[in-house]
């Protein structure tokens, strides 16, 4: 439950399934995951996004292994690394049978329609929690939560809700108003900024130079190509890590939660490579094993296409 809920944060079930199977096969229990080197876990996570989840996964596994077991209560689960309000409630209710109020996006939508909550998100979330608390039973709250999630994902969908087969149709205030799809009320969309950056491909023989990004921040702790310091709040400097002749080979576009990135990929074209620091030469025939995040995997494919 814990692993699946962490993986499903901000990520679809279809994307999570192969990663979940891979993790369970490689690290079948918490003790095995706790003993795993963090860089191996990060590499296995590559492509799933929101990489702080992987770092928290290792930290949490080590803390649970030290405790000897998972805590059972929502309050104690909240104290573990990476477990927010939803994940702690879901694990407490579904794994341990504790009464907890479990609200994901699907439950949020069902309850907003059930009571025709007119306040826009995110301001409405406090009211939605109280309403969900009122209808969550004292026993089998985990079953109740999963039933509500299933209604939201398969029946009370964002578009074209299937009211004719919904078990809550007769109780639904939004349906009685004739337009359930307008709930929950969404806030006005903010413009998403586009940032500019550069990634640098430095090849020597049959190897490419990779760095490990700082533990905190965008794609923290992941192996990557060197870049020019782009970030969510601003563009990169265009400054290359070494002097020499650089050849732009193309552009990679990638979307993050709060911004879009246009990343120019530049290839080092000089015959000799100066001494480099704070990185490693990685064999090109094992590049997939480096666990590059999706952005830099795209950049690597673009650079290699020039060979």
C-alpha cells in the first residue's frame, strides 16, 4: 500500500504499473529497500518523475526498518518521510483498518458533486474534508475510501459522468441541478512560464560525461548531463562547463508541473577533452543503466542521433 500510494502521487496508474512490478521484484520488502543504495533506487525510478519521492522512499524504508514495522495510526504515519495527509490516511485505513478520512482527486470530485460545493478549489478543500469526514464510516473506512475512488475514476469522471449507473445518483445535489460536470469548481488557470536552458553532451571514446545533480531541487540526486543552471524560476546562463568548440544539435521540450522547459542540446566538438571534475565517464553502451530522468534521456537520444 505504501509503495503504490507513493508512486501514484501525481502519476497515473498506467505509468505506475511497470515501476511497481519492477520495485517489488527487486526489493520485495521494506528491509531490502532500506538496504539498497540510494543511487540504485533513483536509477530504477528514472522516468517516473517527481524524484523527491524516490529519495523519501529510501529514507522512509530505512526509518521503518529501524522501527521494526510500519506505524499503524495516521498520526504516526505522517511522521515518516514522504507521507503527507492523503498517503498516511490511505495506508492507515486500507492497510491497517484504522478509521481515516481518505481524499484523493477522485474522492474530492465525488464529494464536491454529491454536495454541489460551489467554492472553487483549492479553497474548497477544507469543506470537502469535513463533508468526507461526515460520511466516512467508523468501520471499514478503507473499503469505503476505495469504493469512493473507484466511483470517481470509473463513473463520476471529470468529463461525461455516468450518472445513470452511479450508486449515489439519487443523493447527488449536482445531478439534481442538471450539470454535475461543472463540479468541482476550478480556479482560473495561471499562465505557465517557459524557461530556456542548455544541456551539454561531452563524449570521449565510447563514454559520455555525466554529473549527479544536487540532492535538493529539480531532479535532485539524479545522474544527468551537465547543464547551465536552468531552474523553475529562471533561464540558464548558456555557460558551458568547459571551453572549446560546441555544436548545437537540437532542442528538447519538456513540461514540469509549474513551467515548461526548452532545452538546447550542445555537443562538444573538439578532438581533446580537458580535465573534468565532479562527474563520471559513463559507457555509452550502458547509458540506460544510468537512470537518466526523462528530460536528459531525451537530450541524450538527440545527441546520439548525430553519430
